[in-house]
C-alpha cells in the first residue's frame, strides 16, 4: 500500500489502528503510515516525520555500571581492653555472682619468756563480690534480601552474623573499661577502689597537657617526669613491692602516644628514656583513655587519662578482664520467609584484685 499524501496516510492508519490493537500490536506513538516519497533515496538525509518509539540515543545505565567484587567494611576503633589488662573466663552464663576471696595475714609478737604465752598469729578473710551481666543481639535475614544482596555479590547471612559478633565484642570491651551501671560490675577506668588520679606537673609552655590541638606542647623531659611521677605513686601504693624491672603497662590514648616521640636536646625521645630506665614496660593505647569529644563519645570528660599498671605484684596478677560467656549462639528460628538467631555474651567487667598496682594521671 502506497501513500503519496500525509493526510491520506494518517487517515488510513487511524482506520487500521483498531485492527492492529485487536491483534495485540500497540503503537501508541504512531500517527500515520510512511508517505511514499520519504522511502526513496532522494530523502535519505531527511528526518522521518515522526518516530514510532520514544526518542532515545543510549542504553540502560545498569549495562555500563560496574560492581566492584571486593567488599569494603566500615571500620571501628579497636577493642583493646583485653590487650591492656588480659582476659580470663570465670564461671558460666548461669552464674550471677562471683566471690573473690582475699586473705590477710595478721599477728603480733611479744618478748620471749619460758613461761610467757603472749603473741598471736592469725588471718583475716574477705569475700568481695562482682555481679555478671548477660546481653544479647538478634541476627535476622529474609529470603528476598538474601537473594537481592547476592546479586550485589554480598554474603548477607555472613555479614549479619558478623555484625552480631562484632556488636557483642564491642559492648564487652566497653564493660571492661566502664562496667555496667547499677550492678557490682566495674571497669578498668571506674573501679571505686582505684586511687585518685594525680595531676600532671605544670609545663614550661603553659598548662599541664602533653598534647594540645594535635601539637606536642611539653618537652620530652617534662613528659618523662610525669611518667616518673606515676611510677613513684605505684611505689608508694605498694610499699616498695615493685621496682624498675617490674613488668608494667603504660595505657594511654592514641593521641597521647604521640607524646612518646618528643625528643630532648640530646636527641633522645621519651620512648628511649622509658626503654632504658624501665626495660619491662610496654605501651598500649585505647580511645577510651582520650578526652571525650564529638568524635570520641566514649572518652573521659576530664581529659586524657594515663594509667601505669603493674602486671603482677609478688606473683599475683593485679587484675584481668573477665567474661562468663564470650559467645553463645542459640537455635535458628525459621519463620514463613525469614530466619532469626539470638547471640549472647556475659561479662564481669574488669576484676581488679590489687588496686594498689594501678596509678593514674588525668589531664595530660
């Protein structure tokens, strides 16, 4: 069928359109048959009067979109409490209270006499207690979200399970530092038996800080003198039971660790001075020792804190972080088109057996 007039071609298309639609062919953008003249080579460079489809010059964007197969995970501050203070399991998740017996030897002497019966030796017992705290999280995943995540090359079940273990471990670490409010469960930073923090010495630059706005504002000798004060405090508290060769841990914030690089006029930095005079000291960092800020909400309101911890005194550990259940996974529950699983942990906080073995300095 040939048409030499556009109006004739349009009228014929309007007449035939219902026939095509009845056959299942829908061309909503078509207005007319092609006029005969437009199909000759004489008009090859001219535009067709009207497209039968929506104007377009590209392909679907997803065909040119790359999904990187390497999945990156958002990072969190490291959990360092167990590295600083050690970690031990005590009991099981059914235990609610723990008693930690202490024995103090007592006695007195008197002058000797063949018939004297003076003098006495004995012992005094105490049973300090701590309460455990159980906490949980639930991992859930649905059939559809698992398959959709799979299209993006993400192991959704593995990621959700990993998130569960991560959130439990991070909360456990928090209890090691700060305990659990409302229970006899304390942390390395707030045990009521710890001695009060000492104040740093005034600095030539002004104030008492080691670091201010990311800059070292104390000399190497001033910083080292503050650490000596912490050691002298330990010696006083322990009545000389520790010396320079005692294994110790210097715990501070990552920012405060920068102060260890301060160098004196003899080209000797603080770390060198520590290694020479305290050969068994090690330095550990945790953000919980830093000042509380918007980007470090787990910090300390009073400023940067430093603790000097004697690892053991007379063969007895100063203390340790303790849990009664590190990770317990409960049965997977099947729903109509999803699954969920509970995960549980338990904590005693930080068990400080010998508070005298820890000295503190606040405000560096």
